[in-house]
């Protein structure tokens, strides 16, 4: 995007269906307390905070998935990293709005 700004939208469109997810190891007891069915040094996937709820940003986290299964991560149930609340729930049935598209991350960075 830096070298050809006229192609910005074309570049962003390539990443519109992918979501910003990073791998994290659980290494502290504070993080371990938030999640059930996990052991120390297990891996989880953490999304970028995108949508606010009750004044806090919802940071979606889910169990570790290999690269091929990550394409469907936006439709899977997840836990909020901050509050340990499970999604989907009675207040929020759809999980898609909580996952930040990679195109948005790239645009924010640029």
C-alpha cells in the first residue's frame, strides 16, 4: 500500500475474509483461571478487540486450532479474554461481529 496507494482497496479486499488471530501460550495462573479445560502451557487463539460491550472491549479467545480450521474461527464459540464470559449467549447470538477482519487491522496500521 505504501508503494502503490491507488491499489489500496484491492489489497484490503484480499484480507477482508480473514481474521486477526494470534497464538498465545498460557504461562501464568491469572490467565489459566479465566479458561476451563486448559492446562498450563496449552495454546489458545486470541483475536483483536473489535467491539465494545458494557464499556469493555470484547477480546475473543478460543482453543488452539490448526491453520486450516482457523478459516472458520469467526463462527465458533469463544470466551471473552477480559471477563471470561462465553459467546454466543442469550444477549449475543452471533459471534461474527466480535472478530476483527485482517483488512481492518492492516488499514489501521497503515
